[in-house]
C-alpha cells in the first residue's frame, strides 16, 4: 500500500504535463483504467444515484484533508488527483474491482495524512475505505491485497476505540479479513503477523475465560509467520511480547499449565533474537533490558554446525569441519576456543 504514492505521483506528473507516453504504473495507464464496455451492467438508475452520493461523500472527505505540513499537502494533492481518476474509472465501468481497490487505498492513505487531532475525519475516511474494499472483494472474491489492506483499515478504526465493545467487534472483523487473506495467500508472513496482533489486541478486551484460547491462537500465528520468514524480526518480537503477557497471566492465575518462569525465559529469548536482528531499534533495546535477567545465560543454546576451516573462509563445502556455535543475545557466534568433537 505504501508504494501507492510514488506510482501515483509519476502518473499525476505525466497527466499534468500532457504526456502521451505509454508508461504504466501497477494500476494501469491513464487511458486504460476502467475503459471496458459498460454495456450489460446490472446497475440501475437508483444504483447509479446511490453511487454518485457515495462518491460525493468520499470526495468531500478527501478534499477536506490538507495535510499538516508542506510534504503532507503535496501528498494530498496527489491523492486527490488519484481519487478523481478512480471515480471516473468506476463511472465508466461499475464492475471494475481494481478501481474500487485503488480508490480504497487512496482513502486509506488520506486517513494517514489527517491531522492527529482530527480523529473523526480519520475514522470517516477509513470507514469509506472499508466500503470500497468490500465492493472490490464482492466483485473479485480472490483479491488478496484488498482483504489484507481492508483488515489494516478496520484495525486502525479499532485502535481509535480503546477497549470497548465496538472495538471488540472491529477487531473480530479485522481478524476474519486477515484469515481470508491468508487463505488466499498462505505464503504471507505479514498477514500472519498482523493476524496474530489482531488476536493479541482482542485478548485484552474479551472476558477472562476466553483470553487464553485467543492468546494461544495468536502465538500460533506468530510462529507460522516466523516459519515462513526466519528473520522476520517484527513477528519474533511480537511472539516475545505475547509470551511475556501469557507468563504474567499464568502467574496471576495460580494454576499454571506451564511454568511462568519457562514462559518468561521463552519470551526473553525471542526479544533477544529480535534485538540481534535489529540492534538499533530502540523498542527492542528497551525490551531486552527488561527481560535480560530472564535469559537462560550464559548462552541461549550451544551446539555444533559445519563451518569453513579457520584458515580458509572460502573452502569448498566438502572441506568444512564441525565446530561449536553459541547463540546468545547478540547473535550466533562460532566458539573459536572449542575443538571439534571426535
């Protein structure tokens, strides 16, 4: 979704200078979007009027966003241009799922551009984006990106509502859309990670009797994301935080299925692993300071792997030797002092 602005800017500049070039963005060229014949459309006159009304609401919302600085104003001008483009595409072909999807992206980007103090405007833009995603997926039920970004928009609306019943319902909707996205594209660690985050947020709202089941499901999503991308530091860190929360809950319950200390230790290992991947992230540094005492030090794990000989780093694989490696909070390191076992 974040690539949208750059691609639209190129299209917008081409249109502004009257360019007749044939370059295309991911969303098609200026003449190609929605150019299919609209004969046979199931839209009635009433439906057209209803669409026009919804179009006016969405465009009014987009045009009301000015941006909080010069860069924001520039972004918003590009987004306003894009919105008109996609509205025109839908007027030409009301059954174009890509036009609805791209219009939803513009609304979602505009919501990011709203003044932080104007939460009602942000929410209204996100609500309109959700309507467009719904229409895009109705027209094309296999549109993975639409379900994924729709879930993000719903999650952003949920975050604005704190720990309320309304937020609970929105988190449930977001989770369903992440699930649908994963069904359409199982090889998406980002969708699995966000699915886990949605479950983690939901667990903080639901009654206590439902919490552990949701938390355990969240853990499974983070693990699945890491299995797809072993260096996905966000999922690794999120797994650490959810395990830490589970340890806290287990400690309070007084009837642990698993030792709280074991959960704390697992949490610390994942936080340390995330820090090893991104040592400059201040959030990871702060979290590691909190859990460092829970790490199973001096090493997280010790074992043997094959590695090139010390005197020939580019030796062919057949000449590699067994060597002891140590995994600690800084990363995986070869133990130079150890000797290979017999």
